[in-house]
């Protein structure tokens, strides 16, 4: 009887130990907050989605995905194929990008920078409201990566490198569509440009040249002459009205609105084609001018090769066709007839625009290919 009691005590002890072992909690899930470095007195406060805070692990995962051709059907094309860092994340001076089947896209590749302040619509036509959704569109576009999200998820879930990275960033080894979009969103939100000569001048670290200073005045001034001829009664600081659409007040050099700027009609309905509102036909998102020197060719269809061509267009080539919203036509007509710039003024304006180039941004290793 005594032996039986001892045996029961030992068995009870064993099961008691097993219960204690099972109660040991899993290793806590911790991520490291990602610190954004930019001049807060020039650019607005950070705007990061509350359900996808930036972490070092999440940004690094998104960076890997951005540069990995695994997202395309034949594993030859990545996001970076059409968004090259050295060109401010645009497409290598091409008017239209080429997909994996050799098919040309229909619009010029937009730069990827400072997107956390452009959370009010993406693409030239604003058809995507959320950045994480935008990130997935090229994957299934037949003119781009021509893959399915389902196939991408299979590839990622079969990759120990990615299941480990998702575990570190999101505490799961099961990769789904939402987490794929969120990871890409984290990297793109981290891509910030705010260290151009313009920024350093605002911070009192550098000074503009005389030509750049003249260009800044022209950029930020109203047109003050009539009929495309100099007005001898006006001062020599002729204005170009650039600031109305690309104001410097928010540091973004964009109003972030959809506007028609008098381009001749090439059949692309723009915003109107995306939302079905005919009043928005031929309107396109106003792009940032930051790093504009590096993002040629210009406009949604890449029709202008140089900044000089863009300046000349606004001086003399805006057209009142179906490409202009009827509500905007009178203003465009007045602008076209009011702006006069001499060759020296044009050169000064372009010189100022080039001060928006952020050389550090173009080579920042945090934004570069992690596989090299």
C-alpha cells in the first residue's frame, strides 16, 4: 500500500512538472521603431498609418520585396526595375516602362519619395487610395509583372528567407496579401527626400547663387507682364506662377491635387477615367518637384525631355482643347498670355529647380538594393 502511494505521488509530480513546462510563455514579440530623418521645420509632421507603424524589421522586409523579382511571373522584374533610385525612383529616363512581356506601359513612371504626405490618392489618376494597395497593383498588371498575388504568396511562403523576415516584422510565418502590401508600404513610406540644397539654404547652412535666387523669385511670383511681351513699367523680377500648383509652403512642392495644365489631348482621361466624373477628365495628380532634375522625361506621358522644354511649354504652348477642364480654361488662357521670361530668366528658373536635387537621397544605402 505504501508503494502504491509513492507511485501515485511520483506520477502526480511528473504531470505537475509537465503542466509547469507548458505554462512557460513564448518569447515576446518585439520590433524596433524606425526613425525617420528629415527637416521637420521644412516638411510636415510624419503621417504613418496607425495599423502599420514603421519598424526596422518591417522597412527592411519591404525593401527586400521592392528589389526582388520574385514578385513577377518570370522572376525578371522587380519594383525597382521601373523605379530606379539614381533617378529618384523613376524609370531610367524612359517615357514609358516595359513589362516582362515587352509591353509598354501607358504612363510615365512616377517618383517614389515623400509618399507619407501623399496619402490622398496614388498614381497619376489617383485610382488607389491606400499605399499598400498601390504596391500590389503592378504585380497583377499584364503590362508590368503579369503575376497573380496567389502565386506570389506561394513563392514567399516557400522561402525560408521570407517566412523568417515576416516572423521578425509581423510575428507570423504565414504570408498573406495584407502583410505583403503592408511590408511594401513600410519601405515606401520610409523613402524621404529632404536634404537638397534648397533645404540646406532654408536651414541657413548654404546660400543660393545669384542666379538661383533670381529663379526662386520667378518661381514664387505672379506673372506681371501682358501679351508675352516685357512690360517696361514693371520691375525685372518677372513671375512664372509656378507656386500656385507647386507651392513651397508645405515643403512638398505639390498641391497634391488633380489638375489640367493645358497639355494637348492624347486620349488619356486621367482622373476622370478613374472616378467616372467627366469634370475630372484630363486631370492628373500634381507631382512633386523635388529631384525634378533627375526624373525626366516629364508629364504623365513623358512628352518633354528637358526642364527647358517644360518651362517653354508653360510660356507659349498650353492649349485650350478638350484636355482642359472648362472651369480651368479661362485661367490657363490668362496665364499663357501673361507670362514673359527672357532667356536669362528661363535659365535662372531651371537653376532654382535644380537646387531641389537631393544627392544624398539618390545614393542613400537605406533605400538601395539589399541583395547587392
